[in-house]
C-alpha cells in the first residue's frame, strides 16, 4: 500500500503521519501547501509541497507518485472565516476535492475524504450515516458539496465524517478545548463556556486510526468517526477542571447566544458510530482518556 496524505501540517495530518510511518507494508508520502513542519520530527518521511487547489499540480503529483490510497485532510476549517470569505472557502473545500477526485479516478486511487458534523442542521443528534444533511453555514455547505463530488467519483471512495477534533500538534497555531480550559483556569482567568450545544468530541489519534482502518479495508461509503459520549463544551470544561484539580468556579455556563459569531453553529449533532465499530473495529477512547493523553503530550511547565 502506498499512501499520499494531504494537509500533513494540520492536526489530523500530523497524527496520520505518526500513525502510518511505522505501519508495516505501507509507503508514505506526506504533502502540504506550506513548508514541512514535521521535518525535524520525522526526517524519514518523504514530503512534497502540494497545493490541492491547483488541478495541474494535483494531476502531476498523482501521476508521478501513483499511490494506492489518498487520505485528504487539507481544508479551510475555521467556520467564521468560511462565512466571511466564501469564495476562498469554496476553492479550498470544494474545488480542491474536485481536483483530487478527477486525479484519483484517472489512477484508480482509493480516496478517503474528511467531512464534518456541520453538514447537518443540528436539530437532532446523535446522528447515523443515513441522517439527511442540511447545513446552516457556508462551511457546512462547502463540505456537503465536497461530499457530493466524492460520491460522484468512478474510483473507490470513503467519506469520514467527524466531530470537534481535539489533540496536540507540533508547531500548530490553534489551541484545543482541553488546553484552553486548563491554561485559562491555571492562570485564574474566568471563562464562559457554552452549555446548549451537544457534540461527540473526537481525539485526533482516534480519528487517525479510523482513517487508517477505512483505507486498510478499502472501505466504501460514508462512516461516522468520532467519540461516543454526548457532551456540551461546558461538560468538557468540567471534565478538564476535575482532571487537573482546577477551580470550577471560574467556569460560567452560558448559551450560544452569548457570543456574536459570523457563522451559525448547529445546536445538536454528535454521531452514532455503530457502523464503524462493526465494520472497521473502530474503538475510540473516552473523553477522560483523551484528556489524559493531551496532558501527557502537553505537560504543565
């Protein structure tokens, strides 16, 4: 098996590199639009610069590398930025996928595409793979359009939808809910945390394992890959405070209307993951186990 990964500078991309580089029988090619952030960590992993919005470059790289499997993690995922800059969002989240689908079809490459719970309206949850999408923001609309492009592919494909991914990455500009809560409370900073949105938060390592299982089995169709506990961000914050022995009185429970954000968020998503459990052997950790792993990877100084 020869894997080509997109977006390897991102959180999931980094976890996939770490997971696949040691997998027997797998040749790995990492790609990202920017310079390789993992060169110092994984000097043994081949890296290519790839802008997936450039159709000619995508065709050239796939013709040159001839992977058997491609896992596409690169995307514009800042929900508010997508709302404010819809053309850029569409280019990165839809046009790029159309480019990959075309190239994968030409070379019979199995494509695993990452999608999101934001393709749903948030009126019900947890959701199965058969639930009817209905996005309420530009980001969700772009990811649903990308799913439809993948579903139109003549080569094998799998869509991995996920929810609120958290974890620790190298040289990564974005934080996650675990570290944000821990570091705020350690500093004695009061924080407001939403209690009227429900998700099944996903540890990045678990999602990477799920993507590996999809590709390893050359699975086809839509799969929901997330944690299995329905939690609000406030619930998560309480877990974090308890784990680190921090003062929960600094947490204020609020509803989403407290914050003014360009993009609407679905109120209740979360996934049912029975299909991935049965067909792939997918077995995500609990949120408590995820918090413990993040704590090890990013210890308190």
